[in-house]
C-alpha cells in the first residue's frame, strides 16, 4: 500500500489479520419473499445476529468475521435487494424503506422474531429505516462506518451513480477491461483499506454484476440509482429515541466517512457510550483488514446484551 503524503516513509503499516473464515467458504442460501428472491449467508448458533452490508458490496463483506461471530451467534447476512445475487420483483422498492421491508420479510421467513443487528455503510441508511419501522424487533444495534445525516452521497458513489445510468455501456466497458484499472487500481477501492488491498475474492464478488451484465447488472444499477439522502436526513430523530443498547464502531482511517461522524452518532444516541470504538489502522472496509479485532468488539458488545423482558 502507498503511504499517505505526510506519513513517515520509514513507517510500516501492520499487516491485515488472518480472517476467521475464508471468503467464499459459505454457500449462499435463497429464500423467496414478496419483494423478490433474497440470497443470504447463515452461520453459527446462539442469538440471531443480523449483519447488513452497503454499497457496492455484498454479504461476503462480513464473511471474514463469521468464524468468530458464529461461535457466539446465529449470523444472518443477506445480500441487499438488487445487490449480490438477490433478485428483486418488478417494481420493488430498492431504496432504504424497501430494504427495511425486505429485512423484516427475511426474518419472518426464517422464523426469527428478534435480532441483534450491525449495519455498515449504506446498510446504515437501511438500518435507520429498520429501526424506525421495526425497532421492537432489535434488541441492540452496532453502527459501523454508516451513511448518516448529510454525509450521503459520497463522491465515489456519485461517480458510480453516473455510470449506472447506462448499464449496458458500463457492462461493455467492464468486459473490455476499462473499468477494473480505474475502480480497483486507482480509485476508489485502493482508498478503502490501509493495511493491504481489498482481497481479490471480494472484488470479484462485488464487481460480478458489472462483469456478468444482463439482469444482474440491471438490478445493481437500479439499486444504486434508488438511494437517496432523504433517508439519512432524519438520523438524529431516529437515534434520539433509541434507548436500547447501541455501539458505534468506526475504522480510524476511513477516508470516505470521517470518524467525526462516529462522535456525532454517539452524542445523538442515548443508548450508546459517549465515545466510539475505533479500529486502528483500518479503512472503510475494515472487515478485510481487522476481522478478528472487529469480531471481538462486536461479539463482546452483543454478548453483554441482556435478553428482553
């Protein structure tokens, strides 16, 4: 990894931690819901733990943590509707309100009443809507480098949104080898981690829609175009009424969502400690860099949450 402009050139960053589960180790499972066919990973035993990814990722983002988390929890990790291998019904709402409905329908289908929940990135916008509309089903929440307040849309996604207006052209450009050199080698993927590049297995999974084309590409582009800052504008009002346990976890070197947002979330969330838990020498996709540390932080927090009633 290249050093930052003002970093000591003799400083060596720590290596990434060895994940507790290899990327791609778990087969995706499928369930048909009213909103579409949703794919998900499931692993472990214990209290149900819902783990929600963001953009442009998939359920695989959380996989490096699942070996550890699965020893303590029943981990349920869906591909958002339109992302990964999930296939929305025609006309399904792919924005945050629709994703919250999908999460509720998924839990219903799996016969899960209440969950612990962790949200990341754009999954945070969906999570806020889930807390607003289905908060009684969540016993505790962890907010991890989430989209919130008015920090959406970040510049990297503005570019992706523009490209997604022309799905066929984007697919052709990807097949011609014009996209990977930009996204993977120049910007923004190299800026999402600190210790080492994003693992190729994650890149392949996340860019699968662009490379495959067809319906999957249409779903991906529809998801990207469906995201709106109006669904994060009421962050303070949603979290201001959240008095159940909460934890804010943030990558200390996140270049897309500054740790300042973490401090603001702590201040606005009654159920959260005054200070966020910082993950040192980790970027936005901390899951690929400090999976053992992140799993320990989340696992210890959720393990300390008492049973309802």
